[in-house]
C-alpha cells in the first residue's frame, strides 16, 4: 500500500517480519506465515571465529489500522540477537511507539500521527533505521517485538527490512 510522502523501498519476501494476515492483539513477536518473523541476516558462520555481517538497514512498518480510544499504546521494538530463537541475548536495535499521546510513556508526547479521526490514529508508514553493529558487537538475527498496552487493543500492519545502499 503506498503512503504519501514516503520513500520507496523494495519489498523482498525473504526480509518480511510481519505479513499482516492477523491483527496483533497481545504482546509478542510479529508473525509471518503463522510463525515468529525472525530474519537471519547472515554472515559466514562456518569460520572460527564466526564472521557476521554489518548491515545498515531500515525496518519498514506499514500500519493499516489500530484500535484507539485514547488509552492504547503499541511499542514496536526491532530486536537483534545471535540466538535464532530470540530467546536470549536480545538487544534493541530501534523502537517507535504509536498511540494516543496521553498514554505514551514519553514527556509531552503528541498523538502519532496527529490526526483528528481517532480510528486512523497511527495508520501510515513508520521507518526504523538500524544497524546490526551495536557497541562493536554484530547481531545475526532480527525480529519485531510489539508491546501492546490498553484494553481492546488491535494493530494491523505489515513489516519488512530493506537494506540501505552503501554511500
């Protein structure tokens, strides 16, 4: 779905984090094909020590709808890990919170995006720039974890990773 005033990214099914098949209503990992959308961003694992790739990329989240009565929040955290199951050693590579400003945990936060119709609050494209290199450590796997707050919450979205071109 095209969103106005947004950069165009090439979608690659192999880099999909969320397929949008079912809206998320509880906290957890975004799903693709009914399973956690964990991406293996590669590296040469057959060497000693393992060689992992530094990747500079963007996590594109295309939000189509969210439930909003002024209390729901949706925190999207792109996690990096060297555990394929994302069970241990996860680090946050980037995050964005969507929802009503009064419910977001920042100071003097505005509703995102500031629109007048509550049913459309939060719809649109969100872009999280990230690198798999954090404090000199490289992370092979990424997944999108969504923390959902508030009663009767529901978020419908698709998400994927697009690698940024080298400068």
